[in-house]
C-alpha cells in the first residue's frame, strides 16, 4: 500500500523535476565570474596551488570556520550526551602479528597524515583529509591494541586541549589578519613570488594545520565517546 | 541521462528512508540522498578539464571549477558530523528501547 | 564605515568563547562563569552600540557591509547589516543575554558543554542574520541544527533523546532541501552572493525558478514547523530544558523567519511566487497550521507541550501575514515576531521556574505550584494576557495590525484565524492558571524540594522579560523607525537595496 | 503607520467622561462597606476603570477606543473575580468573545475608510456594529450573561457594571448611527419588552435589577433606532439618568441584602425602619426607572415618546413598555418597601453604614435631573428649549400609568410569583451545552458521549481537537511521508497556471 503510494509519488516528482530542470542540461554549465577569477588568478593572489584549498581557507575561509565549528559542536554534543561514569571496554586487541605490523605501519600513517596537512595548499589534500587520517590512527590503536591502550596513554583532556588549540589557531590566523591586512581572515604573509614552496601561502598554511589538528583530535574524541561501555551502577 | 541517474539515486534514497522503519537504515537512506546530490553537483560542474590544482610546469591548463568541490567538501563534513550526532542519539535511545523500529517507539510519534 | 568591524566580531566572539570554555574547564573551572558573563555582556554591548549608531537617531546610515578576507562579494564572503538584520541581531543578543543569565542558575550538570553549545548557537544565529552569502547561510543553519540537537536532548531522559532524534531527522532533511536549492542556484547562475542572485534570478526560465522556490519553501516549512512538518516542534520544545525551550521557541524560529524574509522577498522572485499558486498555497497552509496549533494546544495536558503548540499557532499566523505582503502586513508580522519572542521566552522561562518544583509537567499535577512565588505568578498572568492580546500589552498591537492587514486584503479567513487563536488561547491558559493557584492543603504533592532555591538571576530574567512585554506594548511605536526601515527594504518591486560594492 | 492619537473634546463626550468618573467615584465609596479588606486592590482597579472610561468616551481613533474598552473589561473582570473567581473567568471569556466580534467590526470599518470614530453611513456596517457591540452591551440575543453576572457580583461592582460598562456600547452606537436604523429599533423593542416581563416575574432583587437594566437598555436602543435628533437626545439623556439610578439601586441592593439577609423581595421586612435613607433612595431610583414625572428617567422617555407620536403602533408599543416599567417598579416598591410598615422603628446598627453621604448625593442629583433636565441636556449639547415645560396633559400622562399600574397590582395581589432559581452562567453554559450535545448525539452516534458532559463547555472543541490530534499524529514514518507528498503537491501546483 505504502509502496504504491510512494511509487506514484516519486514517479510524479521525478517526472516533474526532470521537466523543470531540463533548462540546466540544455544550457550546460559555464563558469561564473567568481570561479573564472579563481581559476585564472587564484593561485597568484593566494600563493596556494591547490585551488580547492585556496577557496576553503582563503576566499571562503569563513565557511571553513563555520564548518570546523560544526565539528566542534558535534564533538561537544556527543561528549555531553555520552559522558557517564565509564570504563573503557575491556578488549585485548588482535593477535601479536597484527600488533607488530601496525606497530610498523603507524608512523607511516602519521607521516602521510601530516604530509597531507602540510602540503594541503600544493597538492590534493588539506586539513580535513589529513586530520581524518590522524584520527584513524587512534581508531586503529583501539582496534589493534585494545581499547584501553590509547585511552590510558592519551587522556581525553589532552585531546580536548589539542582540539581547542586547533580551533584557536584557526581563529588566531583570522585575527592576526585584522592587524596585518585589515580584514578578518585575510591572507597575511602570502608571497606569490615564491609560488610552489611550502611556506608561501601564509595563513592558509596555519589554518590547514589548525583544522588538521582539530579534526584529528575531534574524530578521536567522538570515536572514544561512542565506544565507551556503560557499566551499570557506577 | 546523467541527471536521470542521480535523480533516481536521490529518489531511491528517499524511498529507502521512508520505507525503512529501522533508524539506522533510515539514516543510510538519507546518506544516499545526500551523496546523490553531491555527486550530481560535482559531476555537473566537471567540464572535462583537469583537477583544480595549478601545476607550475604546465601553465594554461583547463581547470575544473574548484568552488563546487570546496562546497561539497564542506557539505560532506557537515553531514558527517550530523550523522555522528544522530548515531550517538540512537546509542542513547538503545538504553531505553531495545527495538529500533521507529513505529514501535511511542515517543517518536508525538 | 568605522563600525563595520563589529559585524565579524559579533560572530567570532561567541565562537571564541565556545573554543575557550573547554580550555578553561581544564585549567580553572571557577573562571568559567566569569568568562561566560563577560562574553555575553560584550556581545550585548556590541549589538547595542550597533543599534545606537545605526538607528535613525544615530549618525550613520545602513546598510553597511564587511568583506571577510578583503575579497569583494563575488569572490569571497561578505557580511552585511541592514534594518532587518539590525532588528534580528538585536533580538538575538538581548534574548541570548537573558537566557544565558537564566541558565547560570538553572543548568546543573555538564555545564561546560552546555555553554559551549549555547555560545556556538549564539554565533551561528548572528551568522545567519548577518551573512550575505547563500552557502555560508547554509553552513550557519546546519551549525544551528548541530549545536541545538544536543541541547534538545540535554536531559538525556527517554523523551529528550526521542525528541533529539526527531529534531535531527527533520533538521537534516530541511538542510538537504536547502542545499539542493543552493546547488540549483549555483548551477544556473554561477554565484552564491545573495545580492548577485537577487539581480539575475528572474532571468531564469520560470519552471526552473519555481523548482528552486519549492525546494526552499519545503526546507523552510520544515525548519519553521508549519503544518505537515510540525511534528518535531512540540516534542523538541517540550523535552528540552527550560532555557533551551525558550531559545528554540522564542528565538530560533524567529531566526528562520528572518531567513524566510530575506530569501523570498529579497533574493528570490517574490512576484513570481505571487503570480503562481505557490503563495496562496503556503499562506493557507500556514493559516491551517496556525489553527491546528491552537487546537492541539487546547487538548494538550502537558504544560510545555501546550506552550510549544501555541508556538506552532503563532508562527503559522506570522508566516501567513508576512505572505500577505502589504506594508501593514509586513509591519504587523515583524511586530509580532518581536512580541512573540518576548512573550514566549518569558512563558517558557517562567514555567521552567515553576516546573522545577514538580516531577511531572502535566497540568493537573501543577496544583498550587504558583504559591511558590507570587510575583512570578503575577508575571505569568501578565504574559498570558499579552499572549491573548489584551491592551495595552504588546500582543494586542501585533494582533491589531495583523487583523488590519488580513481584512484590508480581503483574506477574512486569516482574520478569523487570528481571532479564533486568541479565543482558544483563553481556556487553555486559564486552565493552567486555575490549576496553578488552586489552593492545596499540603504543599504540592510532587514537590522535589520544599524550599525554593535562591534563584535571583532567574527571577531577574523573567521580570526583565515581563517588563519588556509591558514596555514594548505601551511604547510599541518606538520601534517604528527600525521596523519601517525593514519594511521599506522588503517592499515588492524594489530590488534588494544593493550592498555597497556588492554587485 | 502611527495611528494618530486624536481625542474629541466636544461637550457630550466631556460631560459623559466626567459623569462616568463621578459614578465610578460614587461606587468606589461603597467599596469599604462591602469589601473592607481589599480596598487597595479595588482602588487600583477603579483607577484603571476610570482611565478606561475616559479613553473610551474621549478617543476619536478606533485603536484607543478598543484599548480603553479592553482595559475596562480587564478591570471589571478582576473586580468580579475578587468575590467569585469562576464567575470572573467566565465573564472575562464572554467579554473577550465580544471583544473579538467588536475588534473585527472595527477593523472592517477602518478598512472601509472610516479612520475616525464618527458617523457611519453604510447600513450594513451599522448593523455589523450592532452585532459587534452586542455581546459586550447585552443586545437582545446576546444578553444572556447579564443577569447572572450583574446579580452575583458584589454591589459596588454591579453598580458600575450595570451603570456604566454596558452603556459604552450604546454611546458608541449613538455616535455612529446618525439616522434611523430599523434593526436597532426592533431589537430595542424586543429587549425592552422582554426585560420588562422578566423583571416583573423576578423574585430575586438583584435579578430584578439586572432585567430592568436590559429593559432600560432596550429603551435607549429604541431611541437611537428611531434616529430623529430629539429621540437621539432622549436616549442619551435616558442613558445618563439610568446610569445614576441603576448605580444607586445596586449599591442600595447590597445594603438591603445586609439588612434582610436575603435577596428575595417577599421576605423584605420593615425596610423603612431599617434604613430610611436607602429606602428613600430606592424609591426615587425606581420612580426614575419608571419615568414618573419629577424624577430623572422622565425626561429621556418623554422625548422618545414625543418622537414616536407620528407612528401609532410604535407609540402604543412604547406606552406599553413604559407601563411595564411602571408596573415592575411599583411591584417592588410594594413588596419591598411598603408592605410591612406596621412596626416602624429605627434600628441603630444598620443606620450607621457609611453610605448615607453618597446615597444622599445620588438622590439629590436624581431629583435635579428630574426637575431641571434642561441643564443636563445643555451640558450634553442638546437643544431642548421648551420641551420640558409642564402642562396638564403631561401630568395626566404621568398619572394615568401610575394609577392604573397601582390598581392593577392591587387587583392582582401584588403579582406574587413563585421564586425562581437565580440564573447562573454555569447553568447557562451547561444548558446550551446539553442542548448542543443532544443535537449532536442524534447526528453523530459514534462520538464518545460521556466525555462531553464531563468537560463542560470546551468539551466539544476539546474532543474535536483530540480527534484531530490523533488523526494527524500517526506513526513517525507516516509523518516523514508527508514531505514527498507536499513536494509533489507543490511541484504540481506550480504547473497549474
């Protein structure tokens, strides 16, 4: 009954939408004024070769501020929802082979994460992607070495401090922009003449770093909040 | 033709969201919807150029529009944190209700 | 132009506070309260100084804008402030100031995370009001959803968690539809700046325009809780802690009304909406939603759900009256936005004070609960009278202008709904009052603590809101200069007053 | 956008305002006797009431009129609820319904183009106004709340309710209806006859007074409905006279209730002995109501009668109405004041009541109003030269109903009727409610019947809203289903041009 109703509805919606949006496929897509500017002059203006990064952290850096605040809020919300008198799940991890192999692999994971963050403005990648890889390291620790491994070594407080300092770094980059360039989140210290080097893009570099730290710590906090097992009566 | 594919993906996700009464499957349906929109957005603005990364040794390349990619990235992160929050709520809900059938949880009705 | 640096500050200051609170929690918990108070006061001061400089009495003229990162609008994101934004920015600052003060005594567990989320919400609200970029608007709306969901489920009872799930499902869907609208606009126009969209939107083919309108309409009706999507509203608003209920019902719904006004009047093509059936459909949908909201409130037995359903009623009537789209209608609608914000916040905070003495929120369990504090009870009665629309309290004037707008345009159904709404409101509020003051032999049976806790800040907050109710009632015409400015900005056939350098 | 706050400072309105404030003070003086503990509350409420009265009478903008009237409603509702909380709530609800009707009418008038309170020439709008003020001013058909409220409220409150509050609507009608209005005329006739008969059959003193209020209001409506200048003058003059007389009578009624410990007029014993001043005031008040010559009510009635002389049927009806009022006045005077005069002794303790001063003033002014009505009509801005001169014919026309009424009563044995249960709003609500319930039960057998009676008036709406609630709030997945449905509807709607 419901299926039939849905089928009728959705065939109707689909038909009407296709009909209404035919204009789009007929005319095709053309670059707007802003994107034309990004594509032709973006790298010279910002000093970042990766145009996506330059948009995310310079032209539309305010979006990224909002976005990292979204993650920050989600982390706070999840922690406030799940925090209880908790003990970590008593899992002892996988076999010794896996443990050794990941012992070898983890530094490489870490390096690749850091690389993605630091080279975010030069090559594919950026703060978010690198941060996610950093976050996975802590998840891998949990799976491979047992849940108490990471939990006992790195307290939630230190992760919180990392997360907050990432966010504050982002804001600091923006605020320094006010003093140096006159605008909040302005790209200060960019030097387009040395295009392609690591430190060229000024604040984009710092923001990338901040976001990376923040995302890594945040994801790790989320993960550990969710896997905590509730012990009744404590 | 392309549009038809993404539209049917979108509607499929929607149907999945509405027909499934399991909370987890419901959010999977939503994810499919979101993904279809993002895919459409990215693929539509792909004009057959290169990824929007400027290579110093090859000036004058045709680059794709970088803006949709940035927007999609942002939207993905937002959706991800939303879903993390949703799953947290489902975990909390499981303290009170063992079943995750939305129609059997009376509190979701009113 | 000197003051335009305040615009990003209004958004960044709360975010900075939110980032600092976890740090302070680790270093020195005692400092947290001080930080919260300083920050929220600073926000209020900034907002007031904006009002002081840009009100018609002040020296400088609106609109002003601020380019983030120094990129002009098509390239980067700009913030801008016009009369509409000034009103809503003021409302957000003032009400959040009061709500934060109230929370200082109300919230008892997880305070750190609570203030983090509250300040994120504050920043997001200011962002929604001030931003001049469509995608940025989407980010802030999502930020609102993400930050307010844990607040809704803050009590972690069964019903609070369910409310959170319902809230976030609807929030996600609303956000998705909003995003689809943005994608459609970007694909066709290649820009995200509101001013640029406003200039070129009407050049698109009409079916396409209508599709975009429809996606935004669906998204905003979900966010506003208009009839077929009102399901999340009562649940969420009633399960949250009292200050959060006030925040959601009083402020956040108004914020989506601000988005509604800016999008449909200024950015998208309102004449097109008027020409097709869309406008009248949404208008009558909102009217029906209003009537249903009052009917649901009438049969409700839980005090907070009653208040939430009454919000459904009021939001419906505001949307309907705004869609009438005459100067009187816009004026009346905006006046009612302000008034309803004050009244509903006051009612939720008031009920929050009284409900902390009881275990259950059912009206029939509230016997004699008003005896705890007679002055607050009197304030409750005053606000209820304002809600019903008794002069010279503020509810009457917005009722008057809304009636005038409806009748002038010949939409008698609207007038009847306004009247019926206030008529139905009498019995359902009076039921609460008569239970509340009915003398009880022993102290309330369900009482948790025999002595009311010292709650001077809570009482101060409520009384401040009640004073505002009376003052905005008697001196409602003092708001006229700003409201008139806002109405002028929204009037049809007037392309968005261009942001300086905006296009 | 700003409503101009205009006030009209013409003689009739200034006089009416002053008169209203005077009456308010007069009834406030009675408060210490009847509610000595709540003096401060009442002082505040009376102050608000006086403010409302002046706002209503003086304002020329609709907004201020509505505000003033609503302040009056609010203050009177609080006054009523000082003694009967439930009654106060019901009174407030009814008045608010009336307010909504009136508000809608006002808005209609404003959108039709009448920006100021003043003469309205469209007849349909006039009729709408008659309905609009109907509930607040107890026009026939919407008068049902008046007897219970006025008879159960405490005396000083009844005095201003009956003396001033219900009159506001008539002053408004007097302002906006310039010529004849058949609707109002008919309503006035019915009101006057109905009120007179009910007053004649009443046994409870305050109920009698309340019904006589309806009857006299009918008289005023009649005068406005006839519409010629003299009739309008007569009706406003009668309004002034009646407000004073009724206030006096209601305050006196409280004293009688204290003295006799009952409101049943058959059980009044030795009234002159217990409180001669009050007896005098009551006598004069009733004679004023009856429109007997040297007392206050005479002038207005006389003018209205003069105007009706062209139309035989109307004249007969009006004479009948005046005869009715003479009859019920005499009936009460007979039973209440004159029947048991045998043991005329002064009893000190009741005589000491503080009200002698204000009763004296009221009586005095009633007499002045009766003897020199032209001074008051001059204050009201009405030209009445030579109309109030005495002539043999006039004295005769006054004496005939008096004498025939007295004879008729004597013949009927004082018209003793079985005492009825005092009307109460509860009873009325329940009555309408049961009636509606019976009809609806025949129509819809399937509706849950037991709850209806239990829940009182709101039950119908309550049940309806519960049904709707249950229909709308189905399962969560169905709630989500509404999203694509609306999407589809909107997409389809956009197609239909």
